């Protein structure tokens, strides 16, 4: 959701690639479509990895909290 991303200060991979392309173009440097696609794919994979790592960390924290509660009860 672009609105949520904006609220969290996040920029999509496509937006970042477009910004890089525009800056390079302004400097007279051509970034071909293949390089743009590769950059966008790389950024998307990086974002997905970060989300997966965050989800795993959250899962681990929940497990530890549950374990601590269980130990406290017993």
C-alpha cells in the first residue's frame, strides 16, 4: 500500500529505480532497461529478505515470551 509506505518513510523498489534513472539521466549517463530491471529485482529481493528476517525475529520473540510464560506457570 503506497500510503502506508509513505507513512513509514518507505520508497518502493520501482520508485527508487526511477529516481536513480532520473539522476543518472540528468548527469548524462544512460541506464538501460536491463540494468533498471536488475536493480529493481535486487532491491525487491532485499526488501523481501528484510521482511522475512523481521517476521522470523518476531516469531522467535513470541516463542520466547510464550516459553517464559509457560515456565512461570509451572
